[in-house]
C-alpha cells in the first residue's frame, strides 16, 4: 500500500545497520530483503547541498560545506509550492558476496526530474532538468521501478550523486502542496530482484470499486435521511465521517492502481486522501458521545481545536509523532465511551460497539503488519477496514429508526387507550354538558340581546347629542339673519308711519328721503332672508346626502360650516363658553368623493371635543396666566409625484387644551371609552368617527402633548 493508507502517517523511520563512525555505506548480501533489494534512501550517510552547480557531477569528493542528511525525505528542505534544486551524495562499498552476481540501482521517482552519476559518470536520467535548450519535464509513473545496471568491483568505494530538480505545480494542485514532503526511493537490487507489478490487478481493483460503491450507497442513504431530519446532529456527523471513508477509498483507486493522468492531479488526490483523516478522526469521538450519552461533549472548544489540529497535521505538517498522537486521542476517546457504557449498552448501540471493536483491532493488526511490510497489507484488508465501521454505523441508524418506530407504536397505543378512556368519560358527561351549554347559551343570548339593545340606545343617544348640538348651532345661525329681518322690518314700520305724516304735510323732499331708507332696509331684509334660506338649503342637502351615498364634496366648505355650527351651538348651550377658532384652509383642495353627512359628523365631533378641552382648561387652575383658548382647523392637499393626478388630503383639528394622558392615548378610539365625567359623554363619538374615516379608506390619528396640546389628523385620498 502507498502513503495514502490512513495509517501511513504513523510510519517511523528505521535506519539501516551501519557504523556511525564511517562515512561509507558498506553493503553485503545479507542486507537483501525478500524482494532481493537493499533500501538505502534511509541511510544516515547521505549528504546534501542546494548548490545547483553541475561541477558536482564530475566531483567524486565530498565537499566540506555539504549538510548531513539522515534520509531522502525532503520536508526540511523545500515546499511543493516553490522551485527546488539540489544534489544528494552517498559513498557506497560492496563486498564479494554482492559483486559475485549482477547488481543494479533502482531510483523510484514520480513528479520530479533526476540525473544520476556514479563516480562522476552520468548513468541514468528521469525526466529533464531543463538545462540548455531542454524543457523541464517531470518523471512519469513508468519510471517508478527503473533498474540501472552497475559494474562494480568488490570492496571498492563509489560515490553516488543524484542531481534533483523540482518545479511547482499550478492551480488547483498548489492548494494541496503546502509543506508536503516527498521522497524518492533508492535501492540496490540483486539478480533475483522482483519489481512490484506496475499493471492493474483486476481483482484488487474490483474489490476497491465494490467498497467504494458500498460506502457511496451508505453516504447517499445518510444524506437522504439528513434531508428529512435536517436538525439531527448525529446524522450530520455520520455524513461527515462516512465522507472521509469514501474519500479514502476513492483516492486509493488513483494512488494504488496508478489511475492518474499527471503529477498535479496526483498531488490533488494525495492531498484529498490526507484531508480525509481530518473528517474521520474528529467526528468519531463526537459520534460515540451522542450514541452512548445522548449529547455532544460539553467542552466544544476542545473538539474544534482537535479538528483544526487534524487538518494542520494531515494536510500540512506530516509529523509522524503528532499524527500518531492524534490517532490515539481520537480512537482512545471513542473507545472510552464504549468502556464507560459497557453496562448500559442496548439495542442499536451494539452495532457500534461490535463495529468499533472490530475496526480498532483490525487497525492495530494492520498497522503492525504494515510495519513488518507483510503481504497481508493489501487492498483486500484495507477495504475490509474501510467498510466495517461505516456498515456498523448504517446498521445502528437503521436499527435506531426501527426502535424509534416501535416506541412510536407503543406511545400510540397508550394514547389510543387514554383516548378511549377519555371518550367514555366524555360520553358520561355529555348530557350534563349539553344541558349546561343550552342553559348558558340561553343566558348568553339574552345578554347579547340586552347588550345590542343597550348599544343601540347609546349610539342613538350619541346621535341625538350630536343632533342637539347641531340643532343648537343651526338655530343660532338662523337666529342672526332673522333678528336682522325683524329689526329692519320694525324700522320700516316706523318709517312708513313717518311717511304718512310727511304725505299729509306735503313735504316731498322728506318723503323721498324716507322712501330711500325704506328701500335700503328692504334690501337688507332680502339679503338676510336669503342668508337664512341658504342655511336651510344647506341643511336639506345634508339631509338628502344622509342616504350613505358618496358624492364630490368641497371639504373646505364642509369644515367651515360645521366648525361654525359647533361654535355657535356651544355658545348657545353654555353662556360662559369663551373660546376662539382659526381656519387655515388650502385653496387648492379638490373635491373629494365622500358621504358629506358622515364626514361632517366626524368634523363636528372632533371640533366639539377640542372646544370642550380648551373650555375645561380655562376653568382649571392649571391654565397659565393670559391663557387664550384657541382651536385651529386646517386642510392641506399633497398631490402625487409626477403629476399623475390624485393625492392625499389632510384635515387637522388642533387645540391648546390640557392634552391626552399617555396611558389612555391608545384607548380613546375604543367604544364606550371616555375621559369626560359621568353623564357628559357616551364614549362612542371617537369610535364612530374612527369607523367612518376607515370606511372612507382613510386614517384617523392623534398626537398629543400632555398639558399643552392635542391634534387629530384625518387623512383621505382624492
């Protein structure tokens, strides 16, 4: 298995047996492994320099300023997102047990360019370093197992130089190439060396594809469940964890079977494989916590820190000790939940217990076999390890849903039983309840009838009160012209008597003067008679308009008329009434389609309330010195922008009375609510006014400053 195998991050480097005091790696036949090769890239006798000078290709001596390097792992020397070039050198010596048979050199490499020199002689090239007119070219997968024949003599020292050059990959591969470490393999091969098969093993590929299909199916099922249970934290964690397993299997298809197109794609796949651990390790303890305790750990900050540390390690740092520590923490914490819950495990939890134990034991066993380079570490055992835990998790989910279904059925049966008992109780009480309902219904019906009757009486009283005030105002309005008519008629009667006397005297000049006075008085009588006639006609028009039909109405005239009627009516009703009013009417106000009598009633009610407020303030001790009771009634027209026609009309009734207390301001439009003393009002005036304005599609608002003023605003639309 290659480096993507999820335990490879724990691989510890073992040095070959060598004399630490010597600078020559001495090789003998007993050093060959089971593949008949001697791995020398892990020797601590390698030397390294970043000087790209080609001088070293012909220099078989070791320079003093070269760095000692205990392995060909390049992590401390370069980053994959930066260009890198350098030389590696080691001294070799072979005894007679090796040189008696053909010997070769294998330098496995993919993604970089190499030139290999033995005692200053170029013996092999992988890719192209891009020197001179040549273009830089990386090694290809087929170069991984190249064997270079060596002509060597026993016990003679040789200098092996490797010129290495790397150029960064582009986007998006560079996203996965930060601090990524790479090595190339260097081995001495014997005559019976067997290079690993470079072709695709169909059976192994089939097993891997089968595992990928199984995990993908599990992931799809989980996502479907998650879509139906969006707030289920366990399903979220399971989906993330299974995604990690799926990613490991998917990337192994590329890396284990050589199914990659180029080196940048290989870097991406390798990065995704490493990132898979950041999905698996942090989620395992959380999954076990929810399954065995029913909740997430309380210290969520530690869980987030563990998650980000996994990303740093497996994607960027690649520190074996740290990776091993994270693996122990993740798996150990998961195992801790199993141990703590060993006495309470039941039902679906057994799937996780059994699957988790098999997974842990298998991981430990395969890791030990991996360190021993056993043939048991292969795609079959790897895919078994990748499948066992996801299958146990999906088994848990399925079993848990079945348990939940059984619990729902039991609860449903209990609910049905309780419902049946309640139904029997309800049947026993049905007759009593029906009798009680009939009795209460009769009482409520009677109360409703009484309430309707009382309400009708109150509304009638309110209307009669308004009618009385209106009548008083009309009477006062008509009284003035009638007084003029009577006075001028009396004067004319006296002038006629004087005219008779002058006729007897025969004084024609005096007769003409008296006749002129009589004619002038007659004109004044006619003028005031017409004024009284206009008042009566106006009242008749309002009476005819009281059918509830809307008609174009001059609101300015309506305001002027009802303000004066209110003023004169209050003066006729209360001789001590003393207040003044001011009209500020917009001359551009258009006619509005309204029920004139209804809007007139609203204006009359608001003006009456305003006069009442200023009159009460005059009588109170809180009135400031020099206080002048005043109400102001105004109208304003605001056309729509753009000259499209229409607009809003605002009528304002403002007084400088005592204002409305804030605590009752929201209640003044409620029926039967009044701040006037008992017997002074029904509490229906503002409620009816509010309903009338609403029925005309308008708004009735109030603004008040306690102790200073109150303003009622009527907003209508032309």
